[in-house]
C-alpha cells in the first residue's frame, strides 16, 4: 500500500529438515543490519521452528541475538489481509515475511558421482571422506557451510594439493583383490559389478587397476568360480568366523553383517551410548554390504543361526557408491529360493554411523520376533 514496513518476520531453515545451514544465522543478522539502516524503527523477528529440526540442542546454541525466537511450532496465517506469524500460540503481526531457504544439493551430483570417485553423505552433498587421491571439493559442494568454514576448508585443500604436487611419485599400500586366472571364465560379472571401473578384460585376461580399486569386495561376491578373492578378509576367514560364532548355544542367535563405514559404526555408537541390545547378536565387519556373498547367509542358517541382520549405509550414502543396493537385489533373489520362513529371518537395514539408538531398537525388535518363532517351533 506504499506505507513503510513496520514489522518483518524472518523464518529460518525452510526446506528439508534433515540438516542445518551453517550460514543461516549470519544471513539473518545481515538482513537485520540492512533493514535497520534503511528503516531504524522497523521491528525484525527471526523464528526457528524446532519441530522441523533434528539437532535442536545445537541450534539453540547457535545464536543468542535477542531477536532470534525459538518455538516448537511456527505457523503463518492471514486474517483480514494482515499476515501473522504464530510461534507457540503467540502472534506476531508481520507486514513482510521472509523465508530463509536451505541449500539443496545440486541434482547433477548423482550423475557426477558415477563418473568420479566419490560418494554422497546422508543429505545428498559430496562426502569428503571417500574422495580419491587427487580429487578435491571446495565450499558448499560438501553442504551448507558458512564463510569461515569455507575459507578453512579451501586453505586445507590448498595445502593438500601443494603436498601432493611436491612428490615425484606416490606410494600406496594395496589392500584389494587378487585373481586366480586358472579359475577365471571371463564372464565379465566382476567388470559390471565394480563401481570404480577398476577391472577390465584385455586380450582374454582380467586386468586390475590397483589405484582405482577401493577393496569394496563387490566383485568377489558375484564371481561364480571364486576366481577373485580379497587379499584381506577372505571369504574363508568370514566363513570360519561364522562357524566359530555358531558354537554359542543360547537361542535365538543372530549373525549381523555390518559395513565398516556405517553399520559397524552404528553398533559402536550404541555401545558408546551404553544402549542395551541382546548379547545373542554376533557382529561380523565387512568393508561394504556389497561384499556379502549369499553363501555367507546360507552358511549362517546351516550353522544354526536363527536370523541374519545386514546393516549398511543409507541409500545414496554408501561409501562404495551402490553396495547396499546391489546387496538388496541379491538378497531378494535369495529369499525367493529360501521360501517365506527363512526370508522373514533376513533383514537388510540402512543406517548412518551415529544411529546407535536405531541399531539397538532394530536389533532388539528382531531378537524378540525370532524368540517367539523359535518358541513356537519347540
């Protein structure tokens, strides 16, 4: 209506509720400063809707500015052409409402990750931990970083590049796969399964690029002739571990295959938080759930285990790109062969490394489900 704006409401963290934008507070403070310069009498309030945030303790510590208001529920209503922001039943009349949007991952990252050697974190941004040597990311490709975090990350990357270029050659310890050419039938399954294009066939011979190989073990799990084997954590070692764990007599007993990045980390997180889950659950760590051969599952049932848990990374967060998705397809086919009874006793779950609470809850729920089944069969 041409009149000066007297009240402005800024609503923070609008968008996906899984993560916090590091720069949102700084941006809002900048808004307040600019508004006050233009209109000193204007009242500006900044709202956080805590019901849409998971990391509430952290958010409360972020800003102590008097105009930052934290509420369990923030709504917008319009009555008689007047806008109101309602925070925990308290109304704030607003001539202007500003929505401070979160940063959303670029959709092209999912395509880029298949070309270059990196994975995505739980929020869809690039995961710094899984970048190959010589590949670096900077800034908000890792997420909604603030100015200071971006500068610090950039300086750190610059030092890594200088260190890398100062070497005449690189030395790396190879922990990956070995191929028995006498057993290899050149079926090409290993080539198809490798997420890093580390395996190729040349002149009727399997070639391994040891710099590309990340020792995920996916190729080992699909080889029909056992021509491929890990040079550590061999199939023989895993099968022997299953056999040793099976000597525990108390029922029901569960074998849990956990990937090192997320599944095992979640179990460890449960322990750090002193969360209780049943001692009848025996954990075997694997580099990736894609490493799990259906032979391991069948062997577990043969050795007397009542259930099999497979805990890996969440979708699009797998350290080895798509290991858990490939595993789910194999398990789906295996369930059709095993039938409904044993199929119910296999669960595949995706977690992140700090979900110890969820790990404990799922483990205990699965245990008591099996306990009832075993009891009814007795």
